[in-house]
């Protein structure tokens, strides 16, 4: 009897003993809103478990705790919100990193302020380097125009000076830069751009547009050594602090040193996040050749560079080499919103343009048709800058010609910005498998001016996210940094609210829900870049790429979305950013605007002045 009692007691002790976890998780996240981003309605999980950089479980907390081992880190979200890491669907990380070395001209009110800011920057540029500034907006300046070379000479008479419009599609230079690059009366305007000339003369004034600016910018002295490191490191800090675990450079080759900067980042393993690269069309051969060379150098079978090591990729995506992969090609079909190529004339011509102005295209049919003919059925995806409906028409005709010749493919051509698309074009975009990527924040920054120039109907249906949803066309939201800061929450906010800087609702019918906006920077963005198998949703087997927010975008009022902070960014299970100080950019507050009413406000006094000045300048 006594022995049986002892045996039973021992059996109870054994059964009560903690079972050993054979395959413990490295970390478990719980205690907050965990939005999986699967499907078209919000789905929540109680916990997510991570092991070796990948998600191994998504579900209940009790089940996740069964994976808890002695060394498992338990991350209590304390009421915060966890989402898949944000994906940059269209940005320029390399370009942005270079601009960090230059003078900011954002928010300047007039030309004297440009001169003053640029003069203060001279001491920071060593030797005889170019003095460069970025971010001015003529339509928001007193003079309503670009500065001339004569005016920029006040900054320096003997050193090159270049300033770039906030859109990146225009700029101006001083006489020293003209002399250095041999730009004078004999210089021929490049296709798709122009040097603005004195009236009645061929003498360049200093301002330039589109491909003319690109030609000038390409000749800027290269960033090398430590400066090249700073370009990538500096830009990366802004991407990760805004919750992005995948970045993009959609236009590699805008600068002659772009390829070497990226090669430097690969060689030194500088990037904390993934970078998808799309080459500028004219640099495609150089970029492809460089990519091939890098691939060969880092191949395990290589005998020439045995010391070059690959960063471990837990998702086995062999396209990446030390966090960089070549995604495809970028084509510019037209310009910024005031140069958008339209099928019908602008309601109010922009400054310096005659009535009837429709904008213009930048590349001939032969070029875009040849690119789609060559790459339609390859893994080289084509992204196209298209702002106006005539540019969209050119793109669609090229794609439709490729389909007619080669058949349908899973190419997923990207219509970058897709400023104004007609209803018939939206249907055709669906038919060819296209994906528009909207620079939604542009509606806040330029919406008032766009409405004046394009007219209310086109402006209200610009970046037609709701129309795309109804047509079954997937879309993404993108910041196009450095055109706007590389922030995600303002993109979501503007897509949901569609409120301009004057407080006016522009195109209430095109608003989308907060969840739909979140899809556009997570699951839809992963689909756009053809990485939906490893990113974009919280599912077992995918990368442990997370962003943690201090509030749930689905539970705050729409006006408060832009005030949400990124508090932590996690790449493949490793924390690469934690919020410890205020954000570098103050979010645009929409708390004082009235999202609920949807009422179109009359033009403010400042808008009325813009209209008067635009009309006067066009006469």
C-alpha cells in the first residue's frame, strides 16, 4: 500500500514537470493589436513567434507560449500595434542620401531666401565642389518662377551652383556651372527637356526642365569613399525610422556615380534593410552589366573573389546580394504635375505656358515599345513615371503591343504616380495586370495648385484609389523620396482623408479606408515588387519584418492617423530602430480639418491669389 502511494506521488511529480520545448522560438510578440494584413478585412492575432529571422507561428497567445524556451525573448507590446514591415513601393534611396549632403530649400518663400540658404551652405562644401540645393517650389514662391543664372551668381561667381525643384523635374544653375559644362547658345535641348532661354535669343537663362536637368546632374562629381558610405547610411536611418524594412531606388543612374555607391554598399554590407533597384532607362546596360558582375563576384562558385561573402538570407531569395537586388527598369514618360502630359488642355496654363498647353511626353514610342518588347516576359519589371492620361495612354499602347506579340505574362508593370487616369484606361490597366503606385501625399502638398491647373474634375479624380478598388486593380502608396520625406503614415492619412494643405477635401469619392491604405504599403506593395511569398503579411514562413506603432491606424479617427509614431522597426527578427526622441519630420496635422463632412470648401484667399498670379503669368 505504501509503495503504491509513493509510486503515485512520483507519477504526479513527473507529470507536473515542465515539458521540454524541442524547437523553442527566439522571440514571441504579444500584448497588443497584431494585424496580420491577410485578406480584405482586418484580422488580428494574439501572438507572433519568430525563429531564425522568420515567422514560425501566428495565432493565440496560449499556443505561442508552447514555443517558449529558456532563451525565448517575450516582447510585451503593452498595447501598441504590430504590422508587417512597411515596403517602399517607389522611392529614391540613393538620390535621397545624396540630397542629405546638400542644402534643403524646402519651404522657401522667395528667391532671396534661396540665395541666403545656399550662401550658408558654401562652407560645408569642400574644395571646388558643386554647391547644390534641393526642394524649392516656384508656385509657392513670391516670384512664381525659377531663379535665373544671374540671381544664382550672387551665391558664387566662380563655383558651380545647382538648385533642384522639389519635384526633381526642374532646376536652375549659375553661369559658372554653365561654363564648366559648356552650356551656351549652341547647346541643343535634349529630347524630353529644355534649357529655358532669354526671349528672342538662344542664350540659356539658367532654369532647365526634365532631361536637361538630368543631363546636368549626371555630370556632378562622384561621391566616393566615406561620402559614399554616408549616402547609404544616412538615407537608411530615415527609412528604418519610418518603419520600412524594404527600400527602393527607382532610377539608378540619375547620377553617374549611383552604380558605384550601391556597389560600395554591397561590398561593405552597409544596408540594414533590403534595397530593390530599378535602373534609369538610359543606364540600363550599365546597371545590368554591373549587376551581372556583382552576381559573379559573390557566387559561391567564383574563384576570382573567394573572400567576398554573402549576407545570410533566411528567405532563400537568391535575387538579393548583401541586401540589394535588381528589380528592373524605370522610364519617365512625362513630368511633374504642372508638366503632366494630358489629352486635353489644362484649365489654367502653368507660368510661362500658352493657353491650350497639355504638357508633353519625354520619350518616343519607339523607345518604350522596344523596352516592353524586350523585357515583357523576363524578370526585369518595368516601372513608368506617368502623371497625365496621355502618358498613361502611351504606356498602355506599348504594353498592349507586347501582349499582342508575346502573349500575357506576370510582368506587373508599375504606373508610378498615375496622376490622372481616365475610366477607360483603368479598365485597360486591369486587363494588362498593371499596378498604379500613388504619391498620395502630393494631394496634400500640391492639391490646391493641381486643381487650379488641371481643373476640378481631373484633380478630384487624380490618384483614383477608390476607382481602382472598384475595378479590381491593386495599387500601392509611395513617397517618392526625396520629393516628399520617406514617411509612411502621412501617405496613409492623405489617401484616407484627401485633404489639401488649405484644408479642402479634394475628391471625396476617391477616399479609401485605413485598412485599404495599410494594404497599399504592406501586402499590395509586396505583390508589386514580386516578393509576396516572403513579405507583406504576417504568416508562418515569411520574414520576421515588423513595424510597431504607438497607435492602431484602424482605431483612431482618420484625422489622427498622421500623428501615429513608429516606435520600433524589426528586420528578420532583429530590432534596427527604436524611437528614443521626436521624429525628424513633424507630421502634418489634420486634426483641425473635418474629414466627416466631405464638403468642398471655397477657395481661400491664398488660393485666390495663386489663381490670379497663374492667370496673369499665362497671359
